[in-house]
């Protein structure tokens, strides 16, 4: 039986959903919260926010246009999210979408959150605004066909990134993780792939977008095939699970994105 990856986004609850929009210049996540604000929805929202920040997108837009919160009781959740987003390196651009006629919009402005947590009336306005605030990052992007050469090309992209950014110590684990992500997409999605390597401080954020909406499952470990080097084909997502610091999947327009973060493992003296 398959087990969902530790940071897999679908609908985490009745009132929370997450989608990602990966462009050539940025990765933007959209978190939508709808329904009456109660303890259950607060917990589901907190879990989704933590998962979004674990992915470390360039920007996170929180759509609250369908949230029923006449008492603005959700305000502490959004101010806490602002603090978490600002503390990340690099910071995540965070924006709220709240129609101006809703009490929550006035409450957030009254808390002076608007200076650091912009509030917009519509999602499209927020998208335009956050795009202008995202700094130019260190990112390599390529589009690959779903053929046997795709994993090799993706590994080479990782090598170029590690050498260009002085992260040679991450070369082997990042190549291994990327190889498995791409191989899995080639085998199970069979669509064109958008492969991205992004520097995240002293680590790397790897993502592979494909045209299949089916989210991955972490299956029992497979036996390696004799005569095939590990750098060419390892043990699928089990290898990603064992090597990456974090990994997960999120629905995206026209398919999904599977991502992983790779950092140097700390050893205890």
C-alpha cells in the first residue's frame, strides 16, 4: 500500500486547498481558505501554512475571500504567518486577499499589518503585486521531453548549479534526488517536464512539474536492478525520502509539482 509523502498537498481539509503556479521567474503558492472559521479550520490552516513554508516558495498568496469570519478571529493566524515568512532566508513574499467589505480587511489594516502584510481585494491583484516584489534569485530552469535522456539532462542542470553557486558538497545528493524525481515523472506522467533548481541559502530547492494530476505515492522499497549505477536509477521515491531534507507534491495548473530540498547533513560530534 502506498503512503503519502510527508509534505503532499491536496485538499488538507474541507476548507483549505493549495495550488502552485511555477513560472520562468518565480514559484508562487496560492492557499485558499473557505467556510466558517472555527478550531478545526484553524488547525487545518496552520498545517497548510507550515507545509507551504516548508516548500519555501518565492511568494504565498492567501485567498480569504470565502472565509466566514465576522469577528476577525483569524487575524492572529495571519500575523503569525507574516512573521514566519519574513524570518525565512530568503524571505517569502506573503499577501492576503480579503474583499474590502469584509470585517477582516479592516481588522488587518487596523493592526498596521498592511505595511508588512499587504491586503488585496482580488487574487489577480495580489499576483501582480508580489511578482514585482520578488527579487531576482539564483535559479536554473529547463524543459525536458519524457525520454530516457531526461534524468541525465536534469542531473547536469544540478551540476551546473552546484558548481556555479559554490555548493559542490551538495552535488551528489542533489543529483541523486533530481534523478529520481525526473525518472519518476518520465515513467508515471509521460508528459513534458519543467525542471527547476533554485538556491535557498546554503541549500537547494529542486522541483519537477509535469502534466499529470496524479500525486505520487511512497511505495515499499524496490530492489536495485543489477548492472545499473545508482546515479542513473536508484530506488525511486524511497531514495528521495532518505536523501532530501524535505520533499512533497502539490497540484498545479495542468498537472502537479514534485519538489525536494537538499542541504548538507549535520553530523553530531
